[in-house]
C-alpha cells in the first residue's frame, strides 16, 4: 500500500478527529473514565491499625515500637510483595489544597490526560502512570500552567502551530533539570527523625541554600518553573533560592509527593536514643534498608499528617502511616511522569527543591538505577545537581572537564565537590569566634537598589551624618572661610538668619518664639501648598462614618494566644505591600521591581501577626508578579505559619504602569512639567503619562517574566515586526502596556477579580488573601464598595494594613492592634476615605457584633486605669 503524503495524512487525521468530536457532542456519547488503580504506599492492615489505636492511650511511643518490632520484621517480606490497590470515588474532592475546579469538573491540566480507549492511544502522550485528574491541579498547577481548551479552539490554532513549527529553524531542546536538597533543618542539627514533621531551617541551613543559589548564578542557570514539597524547610529553601536569583515571580508548585519519607512512629524521636533503646542494627535496618518500614503512626499520634490542614485535599489512602525508602521513591514517580517531564519537553528549566529521599527517588527514575545501586547514591545539602537531556529525554552524562564533579550511577553534574561548603562553614565559625564583629559584617544584608534610589539614599545618609557632626560644632567659634565660595571670605548670608533675628526680637518683646514652627521656615506660597496638600491627602475624622473595628479576642488579651477562635466564613483580606525605598524616597514605581525596605518587611510581619492574633486562616493567596507584593504575602504567611498555602501570581494585580515616569522622583516630575500636569498624571482617572519606547528598560516586553509567562494578551503586529527584524527570525510578541491611566489599571484588575478570584475562591467559600499595590487595590475596592470613578482617585491605601472585606455584610472592617489608637488618626485614607467605611449590618439588619470598638467615645482615665488593673490582675493570676 502506497504511503500517503504527510499533508494528506494530517488532513485525514484532522477530519477523523472532527467527526469523532461532532458525534460525541450530538449523540450524547461519553467516554467513561475507569477507576484509577495505584499501589498503596506504606499502609498497615485494618486489624493492626485498630489494635494500635486501642493501645495508644496506655503505652508510650517506645513501647509501641518494641511491641510491633517483631511483627514488622516477620511480615516485611509479605508487605513488599503484596500489591494492594485502592479505588477512588467517581466524584473528585472539591477542596484540593485550597485551589481547585468545582466538583465534577476536570482540572484542565492537559487536553489528553483523561482516559481514552485503546484505539485513541496514538492521539495521547505516553505516560507510565495515569494519575487522578484532580491531582493534576494540585496547588493550582493545571489552571495556571496547562489550561484546558475546547476542541474547536485547538482546531483553529492547529494551522498556526504548524506554521510556527515550520518557520522555526530547529526544534526546541529539552530544558535543564536542577535538583537542590533543602538546607540543614533544626531537627537535622539535633539528629531527630523528621519525616513529615515541619521544623524550620537553621542559620547554617539558610547559608547552605544561599550558597547553592550563588553556584547557580555562577553557572549561568535560570529557572522557569519550580516544584517543591509542602514542608517548611523545603519551601523556605525555595524562597531563598529565588530571592538570590532575583526570580521570586517564578511559578512555584508545592506537592505532597515531594515530602520527605514518612518515618512512622520514629518521627520526633532522637536517632541516638532510639538506637540505644532498640538496638543499632534494627534502627539502621529501618533507616538504610530499601524495603523495611518503621512501625506505623496512629491517627492519635501528634505527628499524624491527617490532622493538618495542608493535607486536607488528600484521601486517607494517600497519607502514609509509615514508608520504606522504596515507597517514598515510588511516590515521586507520578510527579516526574506527568508534570516535570512535560515542562522539560517544552524547553523549560525546572528546579526541584525537596528532600534527600524524594530526590533520590527522582534520580532513580531518571537514570534507571537499580534497587541495590540506589543505596550508593547520596544527595548533599547546598550543592545543586544539574541534569541535561537529549531529544528523547534521556539523561546525558556530564562532559569530562577538569572541574566536573559527578557521582556513580548518576548522569548529573554536581556544581561543587561535596564537603567543601561544610568545611568552609566550619572555618567561618572559627573565624567568627576569633574576629570581633565578623558575624555582624557577614550577616549584614544590603537590599538591591536602583541608581536613583541609591543616590537619594546616600543623600539621606549624608544628612544624617551631618546632623551627627553638628553635635561637635562649637556655635561660638569663628567661621573659617578660605574664600573658595566665591564671596571673597565674607560670611554667608542665610535666610535662616532673618528667622533667628525675628525670633530674638520677639523674645525681647516678651512674645513666645518656637524655632521649630513651620511658619518660621515657610513662605506664604509654601503654606498655601501645605494646606492644599493636607486637604488632598488626609481625612477629616467627622467626615467618615465610624469604621467597623474588631477587638482582639479576649483569650489573646489575657495572654493565651492559642485560644483565638478560627474564622471559618469566607472572607477577603486585602493588603497593600509594605514600604519600599521607592515609596520612602517619593519615586514613581509602577512595574519596576522595587523590593521591600526594612521598614516594609516589618509592616508585613506585623500584618501577619495581627491576622493570626484575630484567628484568621486562608485557603489561597493571590498576588502580583512584583517582588514587593510577593514578599509581603510571604512574610504574612510566614508569621501565620502557613507557607504551604498555594500562591496564585498574576500580572493583572500589578501596580499601574507609569510609562516614562517610572523611576523618576515625583518632585523632579513636578518641577519639569508643572503642578497641574503632575496632578493630572497622578490623580486623573483617564489621563495617561507619557509612554515608554519599545527599547526602554522600563517596557515590560524587555522583562523576561512577561516574555516567559504572560499568555493572556493578544499578539502585537508592531512589536512582532520590531523584534523579528532585530533578531533575524520570527518572534511573536504580546501587546504589553507602555503606559496606563488609572482606568486602564482597573480594567485589568476588576475583571480578574470577577472572573477568577470570585469564581474560583470566594464563591467556593474560601478565605482569600490578596497582596497587591495601591492602584490595583483601588480597583478592587471600587468594585466591592461601589465607589464612583471621580471619587476613587482621592483614596489612599496605607502600607501593610489588612483591610477585611466581609463577604456576607459587604462591609470593610479594620482590626484592633491593641494599642488603643484610633485607626483614622494613625492611617491616612485620603479624602475618599469616607467611602470605605459604612455601618456593618447582618442579613437581618442588626449591627454586626464584630464591630466592638467605637473610638468616637473617649475612655476616661479612670476607665483606662480599671482596664489596665484587670489586665495586670489576670496576667498575674495566669
């Protein structure tokens, strides 16, 4: 039979596929998905588990270990050979790590990952395992990165894909895989069995991860997508790596499949003490044998993962009670087959930050290492391991270079010889003990700055230095002048002198004189500007309805912080990022990536502490692609001990794009263009600042984050032509903003809230944290509180202040910080602040009982003294 030409073959396939889909849609034909069968990892029989639970309240953990030791050894061979399977229900869970599609819908991870009959297998990618649909969207991965499209959408795009493939000179090479083990944890340091327990990194652990990031930078590696576990030590290591690489905007997906091996009943026990009590040989067998499992946890054990909120999306069959090394390694296989391989085939560089045993599991799969050989493989901390692949995604051995370091059985490159870092840290410890001030110098962290930011920062420092130096100047000493000022040695006539002369005359006449009063240093025009600015920027308290302020729960006031009642109702907490150096120095920031200042970090941490104090928990976090908003979300979650939460990053929550004003001082713009034009650009609703050019460093099209990740904007013919001519090959470029009015900013922010945040989270009853910038938040509040366009420009959003939007009462609330200060006197909401706060009412019309503080009613000194007395008495009683 003669072979059909390639073009005809493709046409026939497309026609056949169209016919199948039309038949499926019109005739009601449905392809049923069979039950997915996966081996159960590390489970004990029901009888053994019930017996263990029954005895749990009487016996200690060491007694349980000794009692079950003999049975485990006897049955170990049977357990490893037995193939247990579990059957999942037809309807997937709707609560998948706080971010999933509604119940009954597919997750949109891939168009072909649903089950197909045998005759359709040529149309789907080959995978070793079929993983449950809802797991594809773990941590929002499917929705964010592999959005499912309709067949007709894909059919229309098919010719374009063929054209792009034909125009490309070469096929895309696979991406690079980088494996990094987390830094030393607190339990690593004191030699405790850790498993799924969640200790943090030590100081040395943080240094190890920083060192790993610098090795990656020195090697010229960059990251496109990150996978990590749900444990704090791995998540914090990921954050440190991305901070050092200046890529905190990269997508990060947290998977339980990358969690460390579950050590069962050994979790939380000292390795040394357990070996003494039960015998070195037995403990070493549990630790080093490929198939031996320690005694299982029970649901009553404090380290049983099933009681933790971070695993609420897992079934009981997915949560291991104990694991062998082989169990742990096999747990990582679905992640490799269905996600990591997909990203590598797309040419993306993948960073995996995980634990020793799960990384060994990936290495075993990638290099096809045998069960016996894998026990020779070690994964050191602080050293990135780099894999390169051929077109078939087979690992390529590293080139034999003088400085190349690899390990037996592995086709990977170690970026440094193991042992060097530990020796360096050991030497550093010796130096820190011998050299005074060494620790303080090495731990000092200088935050990155732009050139104008650095200049203004130095100016502030010089002024501070001048103030300090002035303390040593003798006011009565004669002024030395060498004539180089141009006035031939005559004393300088300062306008300040006139002020002091006036002051002296007032003192002589008996009038009061205050040299610090602004009236002595401001001209008449300056005073008018101050009054005008005050009217624009501040709130007159009697113009604003008393805001709903929720008092601190009584348990926390009385010193029992753990008793705060957890809030279960759906809520939206909006927080503007903490202060940046740009904010402090009065610079237009826009889409420029200014990190938080030290003051801004503390504001974010304080917000997290306040939210935790009031019993808030979140299910999902939304933030922008700008580091100041990302850092704020991170510090809030860190204070709330919720680093495992899914973070959805979107450019649509970015600050307003200020065009060519970006990075300029506001005073500079005012002097150059005048007050009227400055106010129009800054406060006008539809007025756009001057646009940047296509080659400006401030144009988003020149920023790799928007080149790599922004997919929901149409292509720009102009930018495509410019970039294609410049590079000599076809380059499709998206239409990105070169400037924005406040209206433009809101036209991307409000639809995202309505179509994504509201639908995917708020309507599902989830508790949402949104960390963003001022103008994006103005858009959200304009939508939520029905503020008019002409009023929204006068709204000010304080840095680091949590704004609580109650979904039921559609009311904005503030939280009492325990200081007794009126928030309207502490924070500036601008002249439009009166639209933020209205009486909060329940559905039946009664006042919301959470609004417990009224600062309009002043507390007398006697009442305040009584309150303090009660606090002191209760505290002493406690």
